[in-house]
C-alpha cells in the first residue's frame, strides 16, 4: 500500500490570487523561461512554494494550502513540481546575503 504524502496532488479545485500568479509568471520569465517548484507545508502560515529558476535563481511564495500550491503550478507555463534532490540542489543559487538573512541573529554574533 502506498503512503500518503501531504504534497500529493489535491482532489479539489483551488483558486490562486492573480497577484501570486503574476509574480510567479514574472519570476519564470526573468529566470530563463522555466522553473521548478518545491511544495513545503509550513504549519499555520500555509504552504511555501520554493522556486528555482532555470538559471538557478531562488524565490518563493506562500499560499494557503497544498491545493492552492498545485493550482499555482498548473496556472504558470514553464513551472513544474519536484522534490529537493541532488540535481535541483546543485543548480539552486542563493542570492548574496541569503545565508546571513536566514541565520538571523546567529549571523550577527
């Protein structure tokens, strides 16, 4: 029997705001015309859709739930869903200062 995964495709339709769709379309356009999306539930805040552009640029958007994340991926041409693996990790290029920003107070001590 297959195990259930919180990031599996939803069975109900969801809608995504036009602002989120527009921003992700712009990201895909600016980063080489295609991008990969990794869906990661982040608790009450919703679901993080981590983006890695064809050129390695990273970005993200947070949406309400997994169904909305899948609807976002379906709405944007050139955007495909994936999981973090060696190939995707090897092309992801964090922006300068990203590590310090993510480390918070630890980076400033």
